[in-house]
C-alpha cells in the first residue's frame, strides 16, 4: 500500500483547488439563474464559486462560466495504471529483431469491427503512409499486414485471421456510444476463446477512448490510445511473438 | 510587404514638436531634484539596510535633511562632508546622517573639491556595478540567444516571490520569452522601496531588490534549461521610479515599465515629481542597457480606442523625446500601444492593423510593445481566447517586437498557470501559422486600412501642435491624454520636489550625463 498522496487542482498556489466549469442550464438568464448556477457549482464541490459569465445561448437556455476552489482531492498514491511495457525501437531495430530472432514474416490482421465506420485509427497503424511521419506496418519487410477496413463483423474477422494463421489481430474502436466499443470488443475475445485458439494470437485494441487498462479488462493483450505511432505497435507485436517463440522452444 | 502610407514630413514635424515639448520640461528638470532622486543617489553610493522599524536607511537620512530644509544641496554633499571628516564608508556616513544627534555642521565645510574627491571612488564603483551587470547580460545572451520577435511576454503575480519564481520557470517552459512580476497593488504610491524578500502581497508581489535577485536566478536557470534567453521585467514607475531603476540596473533586469507621463495620468502622482524622476531613472536605464516599456496602452482603457488613437501616437513621440534627452538609444525604447477597440465594431480588426502597422513603420528601430485587449474582455473565457488570437494575428502580421500575451481570464483574476499555458500555446499557433503573412500581403493604397493610418497621423500632428503651443503642463491640465486632467501642483509626491541650490551636488547624475 502506497502512502497517501492527496493532490488538489492547481491555480497559482499549491492547494488552492482553482478550477473553472462551463455549462448550460435550461433557464433564461436572470438573477435567479445566476444563483442557480452558483448552487450547481457548489453541488460539484466548488467553494465560493464566482459566476464569470451568464449569457443567453438559446431561448430559455443560459450559458455559464464559473470559477471556484474545488474541495475535492485525489490520492495519487492509491492509483495504479498498467501501461504497455515495450522498449522504444526504431523501424530498423524492429526489422532486425524480426529477421534475426523470429526469422519469418509476422501476419497481422486489422479491422474496425461492428457498426464502426471510422478507419482513421486502423489506417494510421497499418497503411503504408502511417501516422505523424511514422510509416505503417505495411511498409515493414517483417510484417504481412491485412487491413480489412470498416464494419467488419467479429466472426468474419476471426475466420479471416484464423485462415491466415495471424500472429496478431488489431481491433480499432472509435465509436463509443452506449459503450458499444466495450461490448463489441469483449464479444470478439469470447468468440475466439470459444473457438479454442485464443492462446495462438495476440489481441490488440486501439481507439481514442481506449487505454491499456481497459483493454486488459476486456481480455485483450494490449490497448493503445490516441497518438500511438505504428512503430510502438510493431515493437510490441515483435517482442511478444519473440517471447512466445522462445517459450515454445 | 504590407505597409501603410506614411508622410515622412509629418513624422518629422511630430518629432520637432515633441522635442519642443520636452525641451520646455527639461529646463524644469535640470533645476530640480526630488526625495526619490536623492534616495537613489544614496543607494548608488553604497547605503543599504533598514531601521529597526523597517524604514529603509535611505528614507530616514533623506527625509531628515528634507524636513530640515537642507536637501537643496543634494544628499551627496552631506555624505561627502562626513567622508572627508573621517567616516569609513558611505554606509557609516549614511547612518550618521540618519541617526546622529546633530545634523551635519555646514558652517565650515571642506572645499567642494575635497568633497568631490571623497565621493569620486563611490561614484566610480556605482557605475562599475551597472556596467558589470550589463556585461553579464550580454555574456548570457551570447550563450543562450533570445527567441524571435514578437517576444512572448507574460505576467506572474502570486504575491509570494517564491511562488512567482516557480511560475516564471513554468512560463519559460511553456514558451515565454519575457516574465514580468506584477507589483502589489498601489506599491507605486509608496514613497519607499520595501526591504528583503516578500511573501505577502495583494494583486502582485512587492518590487524589492532581493525579490529582483530571486527572479533573476529563476529566469537564468530557465534560460539555460531551455537554451533561450529569458528576459526579466519589473516596474520603474510611481514615487520610487529612479530607485527601482537603480536596483533593476544592478540586479540585471532586462526591461522596465517606465513612462514619462503614466504616473501623472494614472496614479495621480504630481507632474513635477514625475518629470524629474523619469529623467533620472532613464539616465540609469540608458547606462544599463535596459529596455523601457512605455504605457500608452493605458490611454485606451480610459479613452475610446477609435477616437483617441492619435493620442497614443502623440504620446509615443513625447516619450521618445524625453528618452532621447536622458541618453536612451532608440533600441531601448519599447513604445507601447494596444488592441483595445471594441471587438464588435465593424472592421475593428482593420483599425487595429492600421494602427499597429503605422506605429511599426514610424518607430522602425524601436522594440515596439504590443498590448492585448483588456477593456472589452469578458467572463466568457472562450470568446476571450478568440479575441486574443486576433490580437496575436495583428502582432505577427505587423512584426511587433514585444507582445504581452492576452489572458482569457483577464476579466476574472490574475493569470493562473493554465491560463498562461493556453495563451502561449494559442500564440505559438498564430505566430507559426501566419509567420510570413505580413511579407505576403499588401494593403490597398487608398483602402480602409491605409486611410485610417493617414488620419491617425494627421490627428497626432494636430494634437502635438496644440500641446507644443500650450506646453505639456497645461495640456495635461486640459485632459489631452487619456481624458485625464491633472494640475501642476496637485497629486502625490509634490512635497518631495525641491529646487536645486546653485551649488547642488550630484556626482552620480553628473557622471551619467557625461557618459558616452
């Protein structure tokens, strides 16, 4: 158990708790509305809230900016967040690792599953062009990458990946309405487990609302959030496959 | 490249008129000293410390001789006598002036030559302190060069100098080039400079010599960490204008808010007092290489920014004329102006562009200081952020030298860490995205922007003609600047203005005036 380390929001002095809130209340601006905004802010833990602005943003709707000192704190000592642990490698180092330690091309199959039509994430990781100057897995000699695109059903993805003897499956989930990204992703893991080949494949999840902790909870091997570069994913896959290869002798 | 039409004959006329105005005032300045100036002399000669009650030694000594009606000879005169009579140091001499039972006996004084000789080494030392600070600045600037123009200027103001130091470093980390520690509310009206480090201040942090040193250390650290020179700024204004200038010179500040008329107009400090104090402060500043920031931006917070734009330009010519008389180079004159037009006025952005470009062209060698919107800032911080972005767009397009960044929380509180961070980020975006916009565009020769610039210059000529005719004293009395009216003997600090005796002695000022 770590010692308690409570921290508060920082304005310009330690412990001042200063934050601002902006919100709309379904009521026209008035002295009463201002008081309502103040109480609303107090209900969120703000002490001595200052209503910096109150404006009519639509008929019978008031827009507010409120400043105040939040009484809340968080104990960072009690927070543990798992992070993907993989050494940072350049493209050349990854190619070298695959060539020397694995000796064959790694097969990767990726898709946006379910109703999700947003391929920006999976394209960034898999397509030749890549993301932010970092080229995608298609560009590697050591990878054979299949981008199945959008709106792929879990059973199609699983069948294709199994048919290709994929080393890794990449699932991208951008849409998060009513937590469909979680249900959908978990369903894929369940399907592959039922089919009995979960141990043979790495399952990677990515998307703007995804982090490593969530991916682990859903039964994946790793999760990658916004800003992830292709080399990070490539490095993770190569490293894990090498471990498995060694373990099997 | 985007330029506005500027009639050089009219600019020349403005400069002649401003010189005329300044010459008239200079005759008054040369015949007077102030308690603030005498305290500065005493500090520079080497007196330091405070009494048991916390009153600075220089105040105790100077006030005592002022009350006795003896200050017209200059405090250096008395220090010199005590030195000739055997005092071991200026400190000891100053303590004698402050606390000895009797005032210095002036019945049979040493010869003026003997007094001057006793003071000379201390004057030499004072100048050497300024010069070595200046050399230190130049050396560090060679090691870590300053960022490109417009330099990004932010304010910290926690009240606690140690928190300020932390915030100064954070600001440098986020991309600031210049850090100003704003002063505690109404320090400009204190007739003394507090002593030592301070941790309690409302609305800002006291300017003290020790506080200057603490921030200098923090900004030097930040400069070396980020490989970019970080400029430190404070305020040489109010009743201790020249004392602050001395402290800033030796603690190696880079910029000082320093204006020939700001104190008169906005702090109701007596105009005789201010004119004398600004002159001596600028003599020190000239020697130290510090860049001044003038306060014309403030005019537009009390007067309308469209109607009274020409008063800003006229005042810039006057500030320039005063600064030239105090030995400043144009490269040290950060003349101020501001983005203060009502943002909802049609074409307000065009008027802002016109004024900023006009000032840039007229004062081409000067490090012009561009100030953000404040008067029309609102509690809607999201709108305020956009307002500031357009301000920055004018700044980069017209190639301003120093830009004080706008804060979206301007109407709410002194800037917090997040406010500065977001402001620096947004400004970096605007500067990068529009880097060469000014080089690429041209303004229509007879378009709205060009016409606005022509009108403002015409109005400035007319105003300066009027001020030159009436003299600055009467012009201020009539409200020519910022719509504020002040009288010659009114305001704070008038009691501290003293006509010089014919044998008044001030070897520090003599040396500064004689300096190349």
